[in-house]
C-alpha cells in the first residue's frame, strides 16, 4: 500500500510530474565532465545521429565502438603536434625567405636580351651528381637552393664566371662561398669607394699634430715596412668571393686579402662563428675581423687544393719562352685537350694533376716584392737619417712552385701523400669517376671524368696538423736598461752632510763676492 500511495500523486498530476522529471534528468545529463569538458546528453545525441545517418545494423552490438568513435572525433589537443615551431621562429622566417627563390618571373617581364657572352651560371646539379657518387656533398635539396641563390647573384651583378667554391662550417652559422669573376670592362664601384675610404683614413692617421718644442726626443725605432697587397685580378686577389649564411639571404662580397692577414692566419687556428663582423681574438693579434680571416683562409685553401687534369690548361704562346715557369700568372683552356682514362687520373704517382692557382709565398703574396725598396716620399723623409743608421741586409727573394705544377711534388703530410685518389665505384669502374681527396686540407675534393672536373671544399677551414695546435710563444721580455752613474739613484744625504754642503757653498759665494769687490777697486784706481 505504501508503494501505491507513493505513486498516486504521480498518476494524479502525471503531466506536471513527467515534465519536471524530464527537465531534471536533462539537467543532470547536461553536466559537463571536468576532464573532457563534454556532457552525456550531447554525446548520446551524437551517437543517435550517427546511427540514424548511417543506418548502422545491429547498432546495439557496436554501441561501445560508436561511442569511442564520437569521442575521438571531438578530441582537440592542447597544442597542434603538426607545428613544432612557432609562427615567428627562425625556421619559419628562413622558409619564407627561401620561398622567394622558387618564384617564377612574371609573364609581363621582358625577356633578357641574348648576349654573345656565355651564361656564367654553372650546372651545379650536374656537378653535385658526380660528387654524390663519391659520398661528398650537401644533399640535393640544399644544393638546389644554392643553385637558385647563385642565379640571383648572377642576375644582380655583371659577372663573367661563377663557381660554387664550397661551404665553411661555423659554430653558430655556416658560410656558403661563391667564386666569381667580373666581365671585362665592368667597373666595381663598391670596391673603388672602399679603397677611397681606406686611403682617407690612412691619411688622417698619418697627420700628426705639430709641436712647438723641438727638445722632445724622437725614438729611433721604425716598424717594419708594410707589404702592399696585390691588385685585384692578380695573385691572391685574382678572384672575388661572395658569401652568405643561408641560400636566399643577402650575398656579401669579401674584401681583398692583404699579406699581413695571410701571414697571421698561418699562425692562428680559430673556428668561424658565422658572423662576418665578429672580432678574431687571437695571438698574434689578427689585423681584421672574421670577414678578413675568412678571406685569408679561402686564399690559402684555394692555393693548396685547386687542381685540374694535366694539359687541360696551357700557357699562352707569348709565355712559352719562360722555361723556368716563373712570372706567369695566367693560362688559357687547351681546346686540343684529350681526356685521360680513370686509371691515369688515379695513378699513385699523381703526376696527371696540376695546381692551377698560384702558390702563396711566406711573404703572403704570390709575387715577391722587395720591402727594402722605398718610394720617393720615403726616400725624402729618411734622407738625413740614412747617414747615421746602418743599412739593413738585403732580403732574400722568395720563390715557390710555378703555376701548373704537378701535385706529385707536394710535400707529404705526416708520412702520408698530400692527396688520396680513388674511384667512385669499384663495382662498375667503367662508369665511375676519379675522385681525389686532400690530406693537407681535410674537406677538399676534386672529381674528374672525361673533360669534366670540379673542385669543392666542405669543412671548418683548418689545415691538417699531426699535433694539437699550440699558439706561438710571446717574444722574450725586454732587458733592463744597463746600469750606470747617469741612471743610478744615489742615497739621500744626512742632515750633517747637508749642513757641510751649505757651509762649503756659502764660503764659495763669499769668496766670489770678495773677488768681485777687489776687481771693482782696481778699476776705480785706474
């Protein structure tokens, strides 16, 4: 009876009670879960909608799977796992910058006029294909980006020849190096402005303020003469180099290298940072920034590792009279060159490869210059001092290997030959290419096949050393000034000695006064 009495009010007010119960039940089902932020009411509605939409047979048997599927579709992670980088990161900025390399020229743009000059842009992908067979390279994707970056360099400068020199690795950023030659008659205005600014700065430094006093002693020491750098297009500055950190970034032209920078670069060993304006802190102090140090290392690596098959280049007919090979700094391509077989290119004697870049002398130049020879201005300034000073000994001229010298004459490296030669494949040697690796400059490679050859450098820009690097010792400490009476400090006199000295000085003054009076009396008598 209690059950009947309890249900009676519901039957009596059935409509009102059912609406209230439905609202309370719906409110209960709409409560969100604190973990998933979902509610059961919407979840059940989604399941029913999916069942009715797909007409799922035996839906009661797959109810659990439908529920899991609905939950999975509504899942939203806190962070998008597909985006590992933020919108303003360096990778995104670099990608947006490199995206411009792949933009096609507009259809409205006028086609470039065809010149008789050959296209200076090389087929870098073809060259990379042969290096890839030898296990050397940067990967096809990065190589193609560098290829497009070189194309931008050709479009923005008047160049006759462009070559991908290599990549120098750094601690923070790397350097991509391009070797170029300007067309004949093309004026390099930027270089002229830089030289003008340097000359003005030197003139300002050379002007010393005039002093009224002439008694100030002048030191006799004179610093050693500055070795002048080689002109553009000759010696170490025969080629011009552009660098950038990443393909798509701005190309920066490196300044000409000076002999002092090359001489100092041989005595230090520094890792590159990737910042051209970074200071090179070393001993001996390097005369310049990382930009100049990079240029000096490029000159050293090029002089030691740029090689070509023998007879590929030849001297001009006017220079054939020089039997010793010295004094020649240019050559031309031999149109009658007959390619060598691979077995000849990898011959252990290494007599079929020659250096086609001039050797850098210990002076820091490719052509020696006598520092004792003075200009007219220096002769006029030192005209009076030359009589008193002894003339220094005449310097001994420096000589190095001539141009197109065989690499078989290179000095051994720690009981190893300077070069290691081999084929890209020993399984199919008939289709392989010859590859040489430098043991003196690790990271320098060259391949040769038929009439094709190319040099490439990928490394840290350091020369091989059998022992750990040790900086040169500082110069010996300067000796003390020789002791003598004129520089020896005497002890202070005592009080008695000062009084005795004063008494002697007073007696001398009195005696001089008496003698003066006597002379006056004698003059009066006369």
